[in-house]
C-alpha cells in the first residue's frame, strides 16, 4: 500500500462539545474508538479517510495521519530529509471489548486472516517546517478499511452498525 492519507484528527479541549459539533455537522453520531489507548470518536468522511475527534494532548499535535508500508524505513527517510521523529513507534492495541466485533467483520468480508491484538504501529514526526504528522503502519487486517473506493450506502450502514456496537461494548 503506498503512503496515503487515512485520518484527519481534530484535537479538542472539550471532547463532549466537539463530538456534538461534528456529529451535527456530519448528520450522524460519531463511533467510539475500539482501542484502550485513548478515548476518541470516528466517522468516515471520504473514501478510506476517517475524521477522528480526540482529546488535545499538546499544542501543534498532528492533524493528519499517513499510512505507510514500512514505518522504520519511513522514519529513517524523515530524518534524512531534514525532519525529526517526535514520538517513537508505539503499538495501537485493540480493546478487548471490541475484538469479537472486529473478528466478525473480517469473516463477513471473507477474510481468514488472523486478527492481531494491534491495529498497527504509530509514530509522530515533525517536518522541516515544524508541522506534526502521524505515520501509521497498519496491521494487515486493518488495511482493508482504508482500501475501499467511494463511500456507499452499504459502507454507511456498516459504520452505523459498528457505531452501535461500540456504544454497547465500550460502556
């Protein structure tokens, strides 16, 4: 998979207010993240691109996340090109509560892949102009959600089902 935009992040100082705002703006509730790493909310906004609303951690945090095939190789390239690595690679584990749902979705899509305990690995870089950018090396099973074409009614229905399940399992 070539490097591509997969997520636009909206950092928030008031998560409840921001989730209400973006839910109203997009016309539907955002889904709670299925990871235990942090509380965040998601919605598809374009083919293979998610909007993520999450608590602000620091000024200037990344607003975009790019998927890469080989995170270590990309981080080496970042430093060669004059950028810097701000946060070293870290795993993005799947929440125990969301694992069964993810496994059922994989089977529905005809995948026999083994579901790993991680969505992938993430690092944060700073480009030569000081902009923060997130880089993600997605697990094989996680890549399918970013390989779709245009959003269809079926995609939105699937998102609605996932959102309802996340409400139930993440209480």
